């Protein structure tokens, strides 16, 4: 019964989101559910790029402002691959990121892993994460 009430609350919250944000909100909910780690962060630095085939590889550092899902610490480092010419955007604006994890650590799962950290989006992300199992081991946005 609790899950049904929580789901109804999430649907109500989603329905309150503006029509302009609806595709972003749907993508955020999916990304939270299909990755093991999510947080509100500010990117603070990066090392790289190193060439890896046709991509650039970066080691990105971020300050964690608020946890959403997964093991939350005050700082996080993750691997990021981008197309040549793209690089991580360091700045003062918080973002919501969703990351994958393997034996080498956290990594950016690609396009659709970063969202604007508005109050509405943060609330939506936290509500979506409440309904997820800590025992989940298969994540569609991550290499298995």
C-alpha cells in the first residue's frame, strides 16, 4: 500500500511539472532508476584529456552537495569519455548526475546522465529514488 501511495505522489509531482520540463523529468526519473548513483554536484576539476580511440578520456572531480541514490560522500571522482572537442563543464551551477559503477570505480554513462539542478528536479529525483530497491544489481544505462 505504501508503494502505491508513494507512486501516486510521484505521479502527482510529475503532473505538476511544467509541460516544457516533461521530457527532461521523464529522462531524469529513468536515469535515477537505471544507474546505481545519483547526486547533486558541482564539477570542481578534471584531468585529461587522454585519447582513447576516437574519444577523449577524463578523470572528473566533483563536490557532492546532496545525495540522491547510492553511497554518498562529500566528494566524488568519476571517469568520463567524450567525443573529441567536448570536455567537462566546470562551473558554479549545480547539476544532478547519474553514474554507473564497476570494479574500477564510478563512470559517466553518457548522454542523458546530467540534468539541471532546479528545486523541482531535485525533489523529483529524490522522490523517484525513494521507490527503488537498494538490492537492484542490473542497470540499463550501465555496461553489465
